[in-house]
C-alpha cells in the first residue's frame, strides 16, 4: 500500500513539474525550464574537487566558448546525482563518463530533457529508499540501489561556468540531436562498467522473458539487479527486462527509461528481437 501511495505522489509531482512551471517553451522542441518554486527540494550530492585530465582538449581557463568532449563515434554517459540552481530554475547535477573512461565531475545538464531527468532521478531515489535493504523474494538476496544514466552518442558540448566560486561544466543539451540521446537504469555501482560495455565492439542487447527468467533466481548481484530492474519498471519506468551481452558472454541487466524517446542511434540498446537464454 505504501509503494502505491508513493507512486501516486510521484505522478502528482510530475504533473506539478510539467504543468506548473514558469518560463515554459513549446514541449515539442524538448525545451522546458523548471521554476524552483514548483519543485520539491532534493539534497544535492557533495563532490570533491578533482583536477580534469585527458579530456580531449578541454580548455579550463575559458568560460565563454563551447568545447566538445568525448569521441565522435563513442558513447558518453551523464549520471545525475542531485540538483542545482542554475539559470531560471533547478537543473540536474552529476558527472559525465566519457567513452575513454575519463570522468568529469561537477556537470550540469541544461536544455532538452532536463525536466524528465530531474523527475526520473527523484523517482528512482524514492524507489531505492523503499526497496533497498529489503529481501528479494525470488533469489533471497537484498535489493541494491539502482541509478539512471543518460547516454549520448558522439561528442558532448559543454561550457565552463562559475557558481558561487565553484567551477562547473554545463552540458548544452539543446545542441545535441535527439537521435543521439537515450535514458537507461541499472545498478548504481555499474555506471562506469555500463558505459565501457556499451562502447565495446560486438556488445549486443537482448530482452529477458516477460514473466520469468532463470536469471532472477541467480543468487548473486546479477540475478538481484535483473529482477529489481523489472520490478522498478512495473512501478514507473516500464522499460525493464534488458541485458547487455558482452563478447565474453557476461551480461549486465538494465532497463530503458521510456519518457525520453530513444534516439535513433541508440535503438539497438533499447529494443531487441533477441530473447536472452542463459543456457545457450
């Protein structure tokens, strides 16, 4: 009963954020700004200041020009870990994992899908608060925290800004083609590995059986996450039940976030005609 009321409350929150915002532009172009007065505060995660290195020619001394990070053919991943007041309202804040393994901290997402990312981050954390630590009835292991990640195909445009003496790097999302963006979620501890595997040649995606899979009964982290992703999909995301199959045969269970339409160049990780059979 509690989880039903929680999901209902999140749906109300979504209506408030999408319907009661200030400075709203046409939703068909993906650009919506959220007034800070329309949002329920979320605690902002604290990050230590790290010196950036190996970031494809990023000029840290210049805060006026746009710089592009990541390789043109690679997949980059934005991981939201809080919100921050920026521009006209509240924006997702987190870190960016590049296709070469470099992590850029103090990243702000600004532009298209910022509302959806804000809401999805809030929802997945509420689901984590309810489920993490409870026992999975299928494999008898404890649930673990899941995390959303937003994958971008190709280079990511960013600019450097300073807010209250702190340096941040703003993703200029309106400069990214919608065909190059998609949202996913999986175990929080697998973020770097998830991006690395997506960038690995010959990695494929497959679906798990809708009703049941032998993987759900595996008494390890993979079995727990496979079932938990499906469980979260039933409550909100509706896109659980996928696995990345690595060339060595290992798998990463994950789900797709359906309120961000998958970009054309990421459809192969979003929809699969292949059903995963662990015995094959």
